[in-house]
C-alpha cells in the first residue's frame, strides 16, 4: 500500500471513530517515546521503529525526563552519603 493511501485510510477510520486529529506517523512517535520511557533497550526500539541506525533512535527519542533525572541523582546521593 502506498503511504499516502495508508494515511488517507487511517484518517477516514479515525474520523469514523471520532478520534482527535492525529496522524498515523504521530502514533509511531508515541510508541517509540513510550518504549524508551519504559526502559526498552535502544537497539530493540531501533528494530521496532525500523531506524537505519541506533544513533537516530537515541538522538531523536532519548529525552531525559525530570523524574528519571531525580532518580539518577538520588542514587548518586545515596552512594556518596
């Protein structure tokens, strides 16, 4: 199926279901972001996302969230105390 046809078909299904205006492409970003937040190894996320190189996955999706930073610094604080 051509990408434009797939996007059009998804848009019709989304509208019929009464879902908000998200694109199929956006759902892919959401899946990859959630997998990274869940701690799935980057090479596994890369394979799922079908990125050519794990560097792409890490560059685009490796966002350190505030809670993760607090946990990391808390572990360091515990070690230094």
